[in-house]
C-alpha cells in the first residue's frame, strides 16, 4: 500500500517579494524611492503609508519587486542614507488572517 502525504506549508518569508521600508523622511515620495530600487530589478508597486486624515507620511512604506532575487538584492539598501535619513529595508512580514490575536478587541460580539 502506497501513501502519499502532501504538506502545505505557509509561504516562507524568504520567498516574499514585498519589502518593508522604515525610517523614511516624511517628505520622501514614491518617485524618490523608485530609482533606488530599480537598480535591483523591476518594481511591481511602491506604497508609502499615509495618515488618512492629514495625508502626511507615516515614515514607512512597502516596495514590491517583481522577482524574488531582486528583492533579496535590494536588502543591501538597509542603512542607506536617503535625503539625509538612514532607512531600514527588510522583508515584509505576512499578516495571517487565521491568527486569533489579529481580531479587533472592540465592537459587537455575537
């Protein structure tokens, strides 16, 4: 008798192409970041987090690269100086919707 076991593992952080960028100056734009990351490969998207009320930068953002190898190479920008501030570049962590601790603490309970 032959048994085949399939194991579905969560996606590894090493396989992610989404980078978390912190330490950004509040006046840095997506257009300022684009040439820095384009050196390493094609960019899928750039998003700088902004306050919903004031539309001011929250000094962090995300750069999604099209290829995994480009994202890994772009990690070399960690501690680079951009417009006078040192930025940090890391692989973005994946939010797990199955984690019970991510649920809101307030609101209706059924």
